[in-house]
């Protein structure tokens, strides 16, 4: 890659990082919050973020296709900074609810716009490799959330977690100032191509992605409290939480090469099936060391799936990659609004072990749908 290409991938990846780190924060910070949220209140905060995120997915894709992604990303990061600051100064759960909604409304523009940015700059065999490097932001966000947020909350107070998110978002937004997107005229139609809604691959990616991400967000949002509930202390629980993504960093780097070898469809179906089995194992493995090994293996498997999803929507969309990403990600992130309600329902009536078994089965159903119905290879 040229220096410019590395800079573009780095800026896109940093933006992607903030969009996920910000939503993960409450899953850890709430444990230390002076507002003392209940399980239901936690679920409302999670759901409101995802509702805001979902609402802007299609317009984010359309506008990224129409006018280009650069200023979309800058505006999103500034909005994320402002809403994170409000979340940090909140003195009641109602303020936290509003801040979480606007945090989602801001962060939701980033993924379609950054995928569009990479689609403009890369093509052919370079695209899945660029997506692999870009997608490293996702596991890194989980690793750093588990590694840093408990310490920040204990040493500085829970509010500083959000103040740091706000400052970092502003810094990343400034990285886009020197980026010049040359020879880009955008999609002149500037509206949603309704044919995309009838495309069978768009339907498959949206449906299977909904099932997978509903289960995945359940794990990500509730794992830290689960680890505490089975006797791990704050720092060990945070470390184990980080392990759910730590090996995702090297696996994301090699994911592009795996996708080129196996193809998008086979990569998605194989690694989702493995992740589903691993999720079920969370229900039966509770000893500290075996649990850490399981969490680490889940991180490796999980973050081969992320760039495969991004590559799939890029291949399906072509010049309308922003719009296809917006449609698919609408359903992927809608699952994040549904997951907290489903998880709280199961936890109140059953337990964590039942939650992991049910979510594992749902992931395996998603893998089967990909294998049987996705045409993109």
C-alpha cells in the first residue's frame, strides 16, 4: 500500500473503532456508575443507542454515495463527541437515555461512510485486504474496553470514560482534514435504489446478519457482568472480556487472505458455525483458565467474520456499496436494539447459561442460511 492508502485505512479504522468503543462503554461503566442502573435500565441504554444507530443507516449510505463520505464521517465524530460528553455529565438515568440515543444517532453514520471511503480507494484483490486492516478496529475496541475502562472508572471515576471518548472523537475527526477524495462524483440519483431491497443477496446478508449480531451483541453487552457473577474479580473479568477480542487482532489481519482462499460464503458459514458452538460452551465452562482460553478462541473466530461481512456488502453493492451497507447494517444494528430486550427476558426468567445456549443456536442458524442461500462466493 502507498502511504496515502495506509493513512486512509488508518483514519477509517480509527473512526470505526470509536463507533464501537462508545457503545461498549456502558456495558462496563454501568457497573461503576453512581446512577446504579438496574438490568432493565441497562437494557434501555443499550437499546436506545442501537435505535439511534439503526435510524440513520439508510440515509448514511445514500448520502455517502451521493456526496462522498469524508464530511459525513467528520460530522458523525463531532456528534459522537458531544453526546459522549453529555453522557459523562448525566445526573439521572433519563439524561443517560437521551445521551445514549444521540450517541447512536451520531455513531450510526460512520460504518456506511467508511466502507464507502474504502470502496472508492480500493478495488479487486486489494479490497478484502483493506477491509481486513480496517476491521481490526472492532476487536481492538473490545480489547481496550476491557483493559482500560475498569481502571479508568476505579482511578478517575466513571464519568471520565465518556470524557475521554469525547476528546478522542474530536482528534480522529481532525485526521480527515488532509484527505482529498479525488475523481469522485458520487451517485447522482441520490436516493435509495429500491431494486436493492429485492436483491436476494441483500436479503440473505441482512437476515443472517440480524440473527448473528443479535447473539453477538448479547455476548458483548452482558459478558462482563456474567464474568463477575461467576466469581471473577474486576480486573480478571475485564481481562477475560478483552480476550473475547484479543486474538481478533491477528485474525482480522489475515482474514482478507482467508476470504480470498475460501470465498465470502464459505468463510461466513464456517466461522459462524464455530462461533455458535463456542457460545454454547460459555454455558458449561466456568473455571478461570479454561474460560480465558475459550474467550481467546472466540475472539480469533469472531473477527474473521467481520471483514467477511464488509467484503460481502462491498461485492454485492459495487458502486452502490454505501447504500447496500446502509441497508444491511440497518438490520445488523436493529439486532442490537432487540438483543437487550431478549437477553433481559431470558435472564429474568432463566439464567446466563440458558442465554448462551439459545444465542449459540441462533448463530448456527445464521451460518446455515449463509451456506444455503448466499450467491456471492
